[in-house]
C-alpha cells in the first residue's frame, strides 16, 4: 500500500489492525545517502563504527520506509502479508516547527532514480514527522502563546485608549505608518457597518500579511474592547491570512479561544506524523526483522524518536527500549549452518538462494486491498517490496533451521520467538569489520584478537605495493588504508607478529601494534586523562619531583574546557569561574578556557584548572596574571626501555 500524507490516517488504522495478531514485522528504509565524511575501516572497533555512522550518516534523510506485517494462519499453514510503503518528508507545519536541512549523496540519488524512485511523491506528498522532544516543545510553545493571548486580550478589553499589547510578544502598541492609515480606516468602517447587521454571522477581511494583521488586531480591539472576536485563517495556496470578525460575548470568546487551542494542539499531534508509526510498532512488542539493518535502526530512531546518544551503550539501550526484539537476516544468513548454503548475502541474492534447494518458501498470500508482489513484478529498492522480501527470506531460513532438529515443529514453521532464534536475537550485522560480524544489543560484544595487526605511517607517495614490500619477510598481509599516509596492516599468519620487530627501521615510516595505537588514540582524544593514567605514564623519579609547567605540543592543543557542576565539588579556595556558574543571577555560562586569564579583585582567587591533570600555579604575589598551561608527562627513553624490556621497536617521542 502506497502511503502519503493524504491517506496516512487510514493507513495507521489498518496497521494497528494488522499488528493485532501479527507473527513478526519486516522493515526497510531508503536514504538520500549513506556515508558522508567518516569512512568505515575494516579494523574499526564497534564504538568507532557507531561514532562514524552517527557523525557521518545522520545528516542524510530516510525518505521511504517499508513495513510488511506477517500474520500466520496455523489452520491453513500460510502467512498473510500486509505491505506498507510510506513516503516521508519533514514538511514544517508552522514557522515554529523544525525546518530540517539534510544532505544528498549523488551516487545514492542516482541509484534510487535508476530504480524508478518517485522523488516528486516524496517532496509533494511525503508524510511529515516530529520527534517526541520536538513535539513536546511545540506544545509548550502553543500553550505559552495561548496564555499570552489571554493576558493581552484582557488588557485590551479594559483599555479604551488606543494602547494595545501585542498577543504574540507582549510589546507596546505599534505606531501606524502613514501609508497604512487609509487601509485601517476602511477596515474600521467595514467592522462598524458589520456590528449592527444581525443577518451576517461574521465578516471576512481582505487577506493581508502579518504586519497588517497586527495593526488590525491593535486597532479593532482598541476601538471595540468588548463584543468582538478576531481570528486568523490561512488562504489556500498562499502565504497570506485573512481575519474573520465575529460578534461574541465574553463566555463565547472563551469557548472560541479554547476551541482554537484544541485545533492547534491537534495540528501538532498531526504534525508528529510518521513518528506515530514507530510508536505503534514499539507498543505492539512484535519482533522486528530487517536485512543489514544497522542504518535502518539508526535513522529510524534519529528521525522519529530522538537524537542518537553519543555512547554505544546508550544507543543499545535506546534501541532495546523502542524495539524490544530485532532479528537481522544478514546475521542469520552469515552464521552457521546457513553460511555454507548461502555464498552471497545481499538481499537480492539471498532471495534467489532461498528459492532453491534445500530451502522451501512458505505459502504467503496478500491481504485484501494490498499490492501483490510477484517474481515477475520485482521492485527491488522500493522499501515496501524490500521489507516483504526480507520477511519472506526470514521465514524460509527459520523454517529450514527447524527442519534440522530431531523433533521439527508442527507444520514446519519456526516462530521468531522460538528457542532456535535466540542465538540470532538482538544482533545487528556490522558491515566491513573483520572478525566482528555483528553488534549485540542486549549482551556482550565479541572481542577479536588483533595482536597481528599494526598501524603504519609512511610518505604520501607510497602505494600498497610499497607496504607489501616492507612486510615481505613476515608473509602476506592485508592493507586497510586510513588516509594517504597511514594504514592498518594485518598479517595473514598471526604467529609471526613478534617478527615485525625485526623489520628494518627508517625515519620514513613508523610501525605500532594495533592495541598500542588505539591506546594512544584514546589518550590523545582526551586532553585531560585520568590521574591513574598519568601515574602510569611517569617513572618513580618523576613522581617524586614537583611538576613543572610546560606548554603543550601543537598536536595536543586544547579546546575550551567545559565541566559539569558535579566536578565543582571539593574545590579548595575561591574560584572565579565557580562563582560565576553558581551565581543565581547568571543566565549564561562563560566558556571555561584554561588558556584564558580572568581579572578579579580577590587576590586569593585562583584561575580555573583541571583537578586531574593540571597542577595549579603558585599564588601570584606580584599580582601579575599568569596563563595556565598543561603539564604533558613523558617518559625518558631510558625509563621507557627499563619499563618495557620487550618492546618490539622504538617509538618516536611525538606522534
């Protein structure tokens, strides 16, 4: 079923009915792009991959959401399919609603257009949406404006002079420009003529812009403080609005205002749009099935539920909260015993494989009023069709697994909640990460051995052949490029990892074990490491000496530091920035930059310093301002050699 904003309400009712006795739901999405700036790498950690997708892919837009409900009939041993194809576009409902900017990737747009994707239908008839936080903010704004209008109208009814308070802004009355006086005089004449005419229920003034409407409100309420009610309505196919004048008692005005408030609140509810579909799916608690669905899940949560959290752990919790049970057919197809039968696991190839022996496709019919997909009308990369194919492949592979057990299930059908599906539950396929095929939403992730992987830097002129030549003595290697002058190198033979220390050294390149590189990368990412990391980084001799202030190297240049209020506990002595943060009248926090100096009349007030990685300077007796600098602790070469006797090769002091 093609669903646009014109038949969205009807589709939501059908979806709720279909989910009532559903076995599972298959989903799929189509996007305006995939990857923006952070390229995936074969040796990313799961945290790094999530961060790359979150920062580099969420600026694209999910423009088509496919959903297919599968309901199993035990008596007839068949599934009934209910496919929905939703066109989604974030059309602002009013000037206060989010006006979203999004990216397009030319290759993705070209790919969709080559599969006859209807972009006109998306932009013209797409279903709007708001996340829950956006919807709540709009409702609060509507209530606030309604409250302001009530106060302003009460003031206007009491004031018989031309003074008027703008309902929207609570500002003083506007001065009427000379060129608008004739227009307002005519409006007043029309209203004056309308008021005694009981035959007419209301008067529609000529459409005009917002400025003129404010002048009309100001003038009419000043001249007729009682007995008149004004309201604005949009003009079809125009940005202008017209004002409707009606006679109303105070009680009738109150009812009209309440009716208008309810109408606006209903518009906000309607503006939530496609987010309601996700709420319906979430509340149904049905198993959600997808194929290679990491991006589908991330875009769905980001666009229709709320901003994605920064940490991977919080993302897992958010996913599990919205979608209680998920199964990725790519994880299923690439796991034992199915991976031996399915050489290629893209959705189109998977569809072809499950239609061959030893698989047996279950019988599936389509519900009345829904489109019937057949092999003759293949519509790959239409989200509704892809969702249907995903569900078909899942049901086929699940039934095959059931046929392998000693006591096959009755009718040969394996339910998504069967114990046979538990090893595949809540695992999302991860694309292009060696030895990490999936992410576990509700459990511990795999920890692959990467002791045979090294990070290498080299001149920009180098090619893959140069890297292979360097590692020639330790056998074949795989090179995964990071940028033009660095890469990860994986040895095919893990037992030769220690032999890398015997490679010739040169100032042209550096070679670092994978784990050491990741440790250093984490250290460099956090300019204020924890105290235990500092203690580990210095020798006993250095620990006994007072810390000296040294400027940070260029690679460790610090950004403006921000800290939470919790970190203010246990601060000894007055602190100018602490006082600024805790001051009641303060409305704006200043950036706490450790490089900046702050003037203060209190000689005892110390400039802001990190309590973990910075040693506060002494009390400036001469009153001169001093710049706080970070102490970067380094081991000497002798200390490093003593503490790491088994070091594979020499490391440079500066990276």
